[in-house]
C-alpha cells in the first residue's frame, strides 16, 4: 500500500508590495510554504515566482528540500523592476503549461496561488480563458490572498471554476492555518497494490512431466529380468 502522490505547483507573487512591510507578506508566505513542504514528503512540487513576468524557479520535483532552499532567493527585495507589478493571469497560464510538461502521470494536479494584489490581465472576462487552460491541464486552483487589502475577485472565480477554493490570510498565524487546511484538502487516498494474477498451469505441467519421466527411468533400472 502506498499514498498516491499529488502534483503541486506553488505560484508565488514576489512583486514589490510583497516585501514592503516588516515582517513582510513574503516572509509569511515563505515560512508557511516551507512548513507545507515538510508535510508533503512523497509528493511532487514545483515553484513558480511572478511579478509582471513569470519564472519557473524550481521545476516539479519530489526533492522538496530544493523548494525550501530556493525560497530565500525569491525575496521581492531582490527582484528587478519588471517584477514590481502583479500579473496573475500570466502566472496561472504559465503554471498550466508547466503542469502539462512536468506533472507525474499519477496523482491529482493542484496549483496554489499566493498573492497580495489585483491583476489587470484577468479582467474583462479574460479570467475565463485562464480557467479553461487550467482545466485543460487538469489543474485545480487554490487561491490564497495575503493581507487586508481587497482580494482579486477574478482569481477567486478562477479557483471556483477549476474546482478549488479561495482563502484570505492577514497575518502569519492565518497563513499557517490556511496551509494546514490546504494540506488536508489536497491529500489523496492510499492505493492498495493488488497481486498480479499469473497462469501457473504451464509450470505445473512441466514439473509433472519431469516427475513422470524420472519415475519411468527409475522403473527401468529396478525391473527384474530372469536372464
């Protein structure tokens, strides 16, 4: 018996606003994601960071230590100017393509979007196209909005359209609670390995034939002859 793995893409907003406060929203997200990876050993996970552009920071891997080691280098304070804004639609489209390339054949496909801002590229019903691409990739989106600012309604609808859910977390404790909930919601069932039936008749027949041959030879050696 073994647990069926889950393919998880973390899509993390590293726009400048994620690093403004002290402690920053990014630090809340980083700590929660690190703890989440410790609870998900055996699953496959990738890390995509985004601002106005998107980057596959860590490709899908079962070595979750790679995610933990890479997170400090994604700090918004180290990001260039083209990462200052927030493009959720582009990040989710990127995640859908990455999921189709990287995901293991078995297991569910989950995208966890972590962001603190609004996004122009999912307005005017563009979010419907994004949801279609995610559904085509078989990915379910869970949207986590960080902070007390207004959440992104279009991102919430994408989560709903793909079978996921949306959450709001204003501080570190709330962030940890949300990721604990996600851990429970995205766990898959255990698979029981059934023994493969094999046709044993041929081997039994060969054994019986060999035994008969040996018996016949034995009788020839033991036969009584008067001459």
